[in-house]
């Protein structure tokens, strides 16, 4: 399994990480707890020790499941969780409703101190490896946020500090204060704004990039057929990226990659993840898994041995089918 370090924190972990947004259930049409627990175990057994979660994934449900899954083997995993989305008070800016609760963006020191204790309890641990501000809060100065995070690091409750879903202006504020070990941002073949947005600003700095949604919420697996129906609160239900036209474009892309995949014994999903891992400044790729089969498939991408000509083949297929449709 390919391994890398988180910034200058001294934390080393698998370059493939398990993302647990869908495991939380909310916004993904529900989830199966037994399958989720099995997916976490399968990931760990396959050498994926970076596991990313957040209180906002099902109002603590994903964290609680992760806590159950790692009981007795905390030392086998590197946990990344987040702060800044809470439903405990009305401070900050309203963001969305979930399970009848109003969720706000708030990164004030009091909110962070409260949230970290809640997360530690759900996870069944006394420290968090990577603590990330989930969404940015315009009502709180970054200085206050970072002061609270630095205090938690000095106290041993967290080991590294990250920030997610940043604007260039947000990033500049964090860089001014200092102490950031990583950023976590959406990045895939159809979401490449990071290349011209934040990455030029972190180039040469000891700040790692954790990319999420490398498969475009499942679209780039090539498995989302035209007859697939998304129901309930699944956020893909009304997403234009999952239109029949989009699915057709991805089907053409997947078909172009099947021969390459067969030669390496890799699926289309694994090729896409492996390609993402080899992009400049993309250090870690967080992949969702709702069952052991998904987990095993994702982990296999961390062992893929792709040559320059293989990456060129993938690039060419993306230009033919994806760039015209998703640019």
C-alpha cells in the first residue's frame, strides 16, 4: 500500500483513505450499519489505515460506527475528523437541516472545545490524529479558530490540523496564522478547479492535500447505469451530473479504459483512483465504501503500478469523453 506523510506532522498513513460520509446515512438514501462496519474492517485489513469522518455525517452516526469498528485496535488507524458543523446551538451561520436539527457553521473557540469532546466520546479515543475545520465560518476570525486548535494540539487531544472547503481567501488567512498541516478538498477528473485555485498557493509548503470524491460521488465508476434511480434524501437524485447525458459520457469513458484495466487486472474505479493519486500535489485520496466489496476495490488502487503511458491513456480518454461534457 502506498504511504505518505501528512504535512510536517510526522503522521504517516495510507495514501488511500476511507471516507465515511455515505456511512453516516444522511444525504445518501440511508445506510446499512452492519455493512458499514464490515467495510471499515475490510479497509483496515487491506492496509487502509487513514479513515476520514465528521460529526456532520449523520449527526454523529458515522463517528459512532467508526468508534465501534476500531474498538481494541485504535493503534491501527489514523483518524481524521472535523469541527465547525454543529446542531447544539444557534451560533454562526445556518447551513442545512438534518434529522429535524438545524446545522450551523461555527468555528468559535467554545464550539470547537465542545465538539472535540463529543467526537472523542463517539470515537472511543482520547486523541484525534487529524482535526479539520469542515466548512468555513465567516462569523469567526481564523485567528480565534487556530488558537483553539493549537491549544488542543498542545494538550495532546489532536496531532495535526487541517482545513476543508476553502476559498483562496480562506486559505490565505490560514497561511497567515500558520500551523496548517493539510487541506481537504473535492478533486476528480470532473472537478479540477483545485489545480488553478488552491494548489498553486500551497506548492512548496509542508501542507498535504487530501482529495475527496475522486469518483464523482460514484459517477466515474462507470457503474451508474441509465436505469439507476436515486431515492429518498440521496443528494444525487436531482444532481444534473447524474443526467442520462452525463451517464452516457461516463459510459464511453469507461469503455475506453476496459482494455487498459484488463491488462493490469484493475477496474475502471481503480484506474480512476490510481490516476488521481498520481496528480501533482494530490497526496491522499479519500474513497467512500458502503460494503466490504467497495472497500477491497478501493484499497487495490493503492497498489496499482501505472506507467506514464498508462496515465496518458487515461488522460486521453478523459479528454475525449469527460472534458467536453463536464468542463
